[in-house]
C-alpha cells in the first residue's frame, strides 16, 4: 500500500510535452515477467486514478464577476472508490498455449480445475487481489521448448485510493472568466542519469449567461444563478520513462445565496455581504493519452526465467512499451461551497469510472 501511494504522489509531479532522448529506465525484475499487453491492463486502473485526479477541482461556481479582478489559491484532497470491474483484467497467455499438440495447460482457481484455457485469463490489476498461475505441461515436440507455467503479478487488495492533492492558482478576469494553473517541476539523478519531472495544468472557466441576461431579474439586482463552460489541459512527463496528456471539457451551473448580517439578501454586490453559500453541478467529458517505456532488468547470474519465458517478447528482451489510457471518459459532478470573507470551503462528489469525493479550501482576494 505504501509503495502504491508513493506511485500516486510521484505521478503528481510527472508531466511534459515529449520524451527527451535520454537513456530509458530499467524496470525492476518483478515487472520483467510481464508482457507489454499484460502490464498495460495491470496498470490501467492506476492511470485512471491519476487522470481523474488531474481533471477534478476545476470549479466551485459559475458565477464569475464581469466587473472585478480576483486572484486566489486553492488546496484540495480527494479519494476514489475502485469498482469491481477494475480489480481484474484479461491477461493474454502465450500464443503457443493454444496449440494442444505443443502444450496441455490447466488453471486451478477457487479449488476448481479448468483445462485447455482460452487465450486470455482473468488476473488482478494493481488494485486487485491474488493472481492465479496457468500451469503447462509441454508435449513431445521438436518445435516448442517454452511451454512453461505462467505467473502474474499480485494486486494490492485496494478498494479505495487517495487522489493527487491539488494546489492551484486562480485568476479571475472581469469578463466572467476564471483561469486555473497548476505546476510542479523537479530534477534528480536516477541510475546515474539526470531525470526531469514536470507537471503543468491550465484550466479555463467561462461564464456565458451574463452575455444574454438569462437570469438577471432587473437592472439593480445581481444574478444569483450562473452557467459556464469549462476546459482543462494537463501535460505530464518523467524523462526517459513516460509522458501523457489529459483533457476535460464540460458545462456547469451554480446557484448562490448571499447573506448580510445573518439575513439573506437579494443583491450580491452589497458592500455589507459577509458570506455566500453556493451549490453547483456539471457534466464533463475527459480523456488521457500517453506512452510508458522501459527496458527489462536481467539478472546476469540467473536469467533462465527470462530466456526461457513462454512469451516471445520476454525471451527476446524487448523493451516494455505500453499506452497510457484511462477507463474514464465522462463524469457528473455536484457540490457546495461556503465563502466567508476571503476564505472558501468546498466539497464535491462525482460519478465517473472511479466515483470520488473532494474536499478543499481556497483564499480569494
């Protein structure tokens, strides 16, 4: 669990535009027994957590001012529920396992034996549980020498996962526009090679109801309802290992109640307003795209498990190269924010591939 949380924290600082021409990472021996296809399925739920984290906490209101400049800083923490369908993936067996003249195979799962396995078997993802080996008995043949038992990586038995913490700056422009910025960068030596980590994110929230006076009741009463379009783009990179980008585009609305001296007021622009309560909701489409590359660590003292692997990719020592993608493409968000003076407290929940909650605070000037 500690190792997995460390992966998430590291992912918060990974970002960029393109892999630089640097020496690739050597991945630990634990991962060298996995093919690229199987490692992609094993890690995809983790990539989903990262993608949803990056595209969360993009707004707390649609009622941005069209007359004042604002600046603020926002902090938030979040947590995600891992659904059952992301605890397992379909692991691909070696191609030669399908030829019964070369190999007889069997799987013992929950005390039930299954023979002549299909080309894929269910195995745990990084969030899943115990893996199940596929046993193989080679048949007499001069053409096949690699029909060995196949083992798979165990999961971490996780049903909930913390997301990447959020620290972002916000700038309000008197056109009903709010910009949000996130950036982290670092440089350090790994395996005697200098590696650069970077992550940046740019969010845009544009209110549009005030262009058409959709909710303004009269010339003296400010609107308490707003509609806005939001977009977010983020790029992440760890040089020599992986890079990915994410995007999000959505529509959201909010309703605000303003209070003056303990009583509700209809005009949010009164100088005597002490606090505001806002509820908000929105829909959003989002996605992720990237690449992960690494070379395999080979133990020169004992490399039989690599050389004699039933997977051709591993026998040849080919590098690991997988696509970074998210299970998620759509979310519904709802939440509330309470503002008192310069301090804003907010909480939200969302339905997505991994449903989650978020809590945070902001300082606005």
